[in-house]
C-alpha cells in the first residue's frame, strides 16, 4: 500500500514539474516574441520601390 502511494506521489511530482517547466518556457517565448514585435514597431520602416 505504501509503495503505491509513494509511486503516485512521484508521478504527480514529475507531472507538476513538467507542467511548470512548460509554462515557464511558454511565457519566456511569448515575452521574447512580444518584445521583438515592439522593437520592430519602434523602428522606422523604409518602403522599397
């Protein structure tokens, strides 16, 4: 019985670790993308003919 509870807790811990790591990665990529977009909006765009 104790072994099953321990295995369940380990699986839950790994699941949470993966979910949190994925969330942090998503937020980092979204922030980088938004920062890049804001910097491009600040630059004057030269139109080619």
